[in-house]
C-alpha cells in the first residue's frame, strides 16, 4: 500500500512540459510562441501516395522557410489496416497454390502486428 509520503513524491517529480520550448499558444492564430523568441505551427497531415496538390503545396511551403528554420514531421499510423489489406489482396488475387497461401499468410499477419 502507498503511504501519503510516497503519494506526494509522485507529484514532486520534474514536469515534462518544462523541457518543451513552448511559452504560449494563441488560440485565435493557432501559433505557439517559443521561449527562444521563435514561433511554431502544427499541421495535421495524412500520408499520401504519389504526388498531388497536397505534396506540391508542402514542397512550396518548405521552399519559403528561412534557412535556420526547423521542421519536425511525426507520423502516426492508424492500426486499422483491414481495408488496405483487402485492397492489396484483391490486386494479388491468384488461385495458384503457394502464391495464394503466401497472400493469405500476409493477410493474417499484418492485422496482428499493426496493433
């Protein structure tokens, strides 16, 4: 059982947010002001296959950034890969022994590993 002193010690740890450079956030402008005087913006982007208007838009956005600008890209994948696998399997549809077995094995493997 946790005693009151141990419980209080949990809240006396260092706060992770103190290590982040964010100083303030403007809800109206949706811009973070940073403690070093810079600013930051977060975009929510979805993975794209091939080049289209979104990719060319991002490319042109990067081209106007100052030389000392920093860009960080983080991608979170959706663990629901069922539709992607179904499309992939439909493109590979072959009724030949070993190849068909490999496709079925892959179909069963990815949903387990994507979670």
